[in-house]
C-alpha cells in the first residue's frame, strides 16, 4: 500500500536556494518560475517565518503557457535586461535559480546565463528531487566553490576567528539562537569571523578560509561545506551539558581553555542560577510528571530531548525529527499519538497545533519550536540554544504549568452551567462508569488530572440529570466523555 503524505513539514530545494542566496546583499537572483511560485517564496511565506514583507533582491522570469512550449530562455533574458536597464544589478552579481516548473520543461540555462553579464551564474536547484535541507547543504557548498574557494587559496587561517555557518531565511528562532551562539564563542575566547550566509556578502565568502574553527548552527545542513574549509567544526549546543562541552571544545581548539573555563564558572553563578533555583524549588517536583512531545528540525528535537529528558528528567512522550530518517515518526504517526493521548507539552509546528485542536487536547500546552507556522521571532530574547536557552525553555514550561492550575480550577459556576439541580449531592456512579472516567482522566497531563477529573464528573452528571437519569452508567459516561473532544 502506498504511503500517504500528510501535512508536509519541509519545502523544496528551490525554496532553500532562494532563502540561502538572498540574504547576501550583493546578489540579485532571478528565479525561473511562474509568478505564483515566486510570490510564495519571496513574499507570502517569509512574512510568516522571518517577518519580512518582501525579499527585495529576487525577480521572477514569469513562466507562462508560452514558456512551457518554447522554453524559458527568452523570459530569463528579458528579465535580466529589464533589471540591468533599471539599475538593479549595479554592484551586484546575478544568480539564476531553477525551479520545479522550469526543471519539468527542461530549461537548463547554464549556457545562456554565462552570456548575460560578467560573473552571472546558474544554480540548478534540483527542486524536483531535493528537500530544503539538502538544498541548503548543496547551495552553501556551491557558493563556496563558485565564489570563495579560488580567492581563498591566498588567505591564511587567523588564530581565534570562528565562522558560523547558518542561518538562512526560514530557520526557526534564528535571531535569538544566533546571538546566543555568538556570545558563547566570545565567552570561550573566540572572535566571530563570518556568519554565512546571514550576515555576509558574496564578495566576502573567501574570508571563510580565515576561520580557525567553524560552528554549524544546525544539524540539518552545512556538512558539505564544513569539511571543505579544512578546519575543525562542531554543532551549536542545546542544553547545559552540551553547552559546557561546546565551550570547552572551542577553548581547546582556540588555545583559550583558561578563558573558557572562567566563562563556564561565571555562567554557572549567573545565567544558570535560574535553572538551579527552579530545580530546587517546588517547581522541580513537577518535572517527573511533565511529559513532552517534540516535532521539528533535528537540531531542536534532539537538543530538547537531551535537555528536558536526560538533564531535567521530564518524560519524553515522542520525538519526530526532520528531515525524517528511517524509523522516525511521520505526520500521520504524530497525529495518531496526539489523538490517542496528548502529553503535557508539545513543541512543534502549526501541524502539531492543528492536531491538538482536532483532538480537543486543551490540557496540552503548545510551544512553537518549528516551521511551518506563523510566528514572529525577530526579538533576541527567546533562545533555545546555549545557557540562556536552558533558562528560557524551562521558564516557558513553568509559566505554562502555572496557567494549567488556573485553567482547570473547579469553579462554583461550573455546577450551574446545566441549570440548578433538583437533587442534592452527586449522582451515584456504577463501577463501570467510574472506570470509564478514570480511563479518560489518565489520558490527561498529570498536573491537570485532579481538577479536570472534577470538571468531567460535573459535565457527565449534569447531562445525566438533564436526561432524567438517577445514576451514571458506563454507556452514558462513555458517550458524554467521547463527545467532549468535539465540543
């Protein structure tokens, strides 16, 4: 039986190419695309991911029915000439990017692009076969080989300089996590060289060769480029242990181990004090019963699973890392798990939020931790990475646990929602009905079970009285409890 693809979490390598190339301000890109495919990647979606109303340095060739039959070369050439004549290419290099649509009609423009303007290049995105993660990986390497490797041969490594590879557009929470990783590098005794591509220019790519160490901000891409640079590299950290190892390793490679050790001691006495205080306080008693579901890019899923699960002892209900590998949960599997019984918290994308709504899981707290989904994260105070990330994440969890206490407080008004009762006290329940209630309550997050149990009991008894019942039967309890998800 064929696998059903539901609610894609990843975009294509064409999107990856646009979102990796366009942060470089001395580039103008032509996407060989219909107007709609241009609008999505350059206008509509970046407004939800990066809060950017329009990516300015990209123009579509505008594939129409005519280009489908005759090819796109004339449209691309016309677009180039218009950009040139209007001055948009002054001081910039032109990169033409293929799309799934142009690839389907066989428009390989490598020869044409070489005839346009000096230094113009063509990137075949392989959008028909590659996802956004592989696409980012390929285009970073292509940019280095095309624009950086040759001039880099004349450059020397400068001790203390550290490159950060990533983010691009469309990377969740990148402003905060990038700032925190910069802080860690400086704390360990390093100096940030290039943030590629997000804070770089095309003309500066060769300067990657000056870096003594390279940091990959994400596990999803950069693994072709990092070895090509010929220097040691490591991933940005999530969690306390991972961050400590990151700082120590940087100190060892940079020859600044004493400064790195001093920075760790300082952070334990300052930044990490908040985590220690919450661990020692009454909030720490909630950790063993606060279950967590994780869906998103592998960087965040694996990092949060290690921090929340291994370090803080919270039960990890499920993990669904992206891009998927054999054995990883797909979206259908995640949806089924959430419908069967949602954990206390779900870190994920808009897909998981929709699944929680479908399941009526209002006892579960959703925390944005991945794209797709509309979320503004331009402020730099919401890191998941580094020591500051450990504080932010646990602070978010504790504050939402406080909300749970208020959300499920049993209120006197709850007794009168179905009208005043003519019978004093509670209705009797059969043993089977009690078991049905217990089973429903057991599926709820632990912290909400006591107050939610009372709420469910009140709802069932109110409906039973409305029907003239003198006791609650198992069938009646099952019917009413089953209907609550849809109500």
